[in-house]
């Protein structure tokens, strides 16, 4: 599936979580939960007109971009009543606990972080 306006462009990722954030957004769009124009508006609102620091590496820029990407996805899902901010926060904390409890190099199991 081609994302509107990106024909011929290759996405650039520096970390697996960035790929997952991108893929999740595309999957939710393909499932009909929001139009791509809605997504673009949410991302634009999150990023705003803030100038980029001049000394950022491409990896630093991508990290900041995909953190904004995730924030925009959270904003959009909350605005559409698909996920409440508290629920997203609770799930993020569970994921963080699971990540801390997982030995390096092994897959993270979400349920490990549940209290």
C-alpha cells in the first residue's frame, strides 16, 4: 500500500520501535479507523512549526520525529474515542515494566509488566 504523497519515497528508521510505530499507524488507517488526511493533520498539529536543532544527527531527528509520531497517534485515537489517554498511559507503564524485567536480547512479553 502506498501512503498518499509518498510515492517513490523510502521510510528511514533508526530503531525497531520506529518501524513498529509506523506500521501500527498504517495498519490502523487500513482498518478504517481514520483517514490519512486526519492522520496528517494530527501529526502536523503535534510537530507544529518548531525549528529543528542545527546539530541534530539524522538519528536524533528520527527519534524526535517518531516520538511526535506516537504522540500524534495517541492524540488522534483519543480524539476519536478509540483509546483514552489514561488507558494509553497505563499500557505504556506496563510495557516499560515488562521491558525492564526482560533480559537483554530476548523478546519483551507485555504480560510480564502487569501488576
